[in-house]
C-alpha cells in the first residue's frame, strides 16, 4: 500500500483564477517527487498560491531580500528528520509559497505553459523541502536540475526551451 501524502492547497490571491486542474497537478508533482526520492511514510505538505506583493513581504521577512520571487520553500525537516503531526502520524515536510504572477510571467518568458511552470516551481520547492540546495551552484545545482527534469518528464511536461534568456 502506498503511503498517504496530504497536500493542503490554499489560494490566497485575487489576481488570477486558478485554471482547472492546477490543484491536481500540484498534488501529482508532490507525490512524484516523493516517489522518485524513495520517501518513506505518510507526509503532509502545505502549498499556498499568493500574489507578488505577498511573496515580496515573505521574502523580505524571512530571507531579508527586498523583492518578490517566484517560489519560497519553508522546510520543517533537518537532515531528513521531520516534525510529526500527532493526529495523523504524518511527517510534516513544510510549506511551499508560489507567486501566481511570477508563474504567469515566467511561463511566457520561457515559452511554455502555465501548467509546466507551476509544476516546475512545485517540484523545485519539494526538492528544497527534502534538503536539496542549488544555491552553492556547481554539482548541487546540476543534480537538482536533473531531478526536476526527471519528474517533469515523467509527468509529461517535457521542457520545450531554455531556462535562460538573453536578459539573464
């Protein structure tokens, strides 16, 4: 029997109506990452969709970076050990916050669908919740990108272009 994964999704923005199927796509992404990483046991993840102003506020408050961003990850685990929800016994992996405005802009910028962008941001953030970090660059960045693409390809969301633009 597959371990239960609970993905709590909140839409806390009024900029854009979430397209039909977005919540299911986010759940599928969370599950696919956990399966690919061989994660054991029940898990809980919180995903919140916000506007740029809200993610800007969070980025400034929690990371001391005074600008909006596309996604923030707030892991609850350290070295693979997570807090346990006493009611369900599930490991609480953490919180993902996605800016819908950034997702819409980046989908257009990179020439792919909104679904591909939301999926990418979800998968990217899930890997952060599991302890991956691309900030140092080098091999860690390459490893994380390979894992992201593997999950997205598995979900049928193959990359159609580059993540780099002439503006980069």
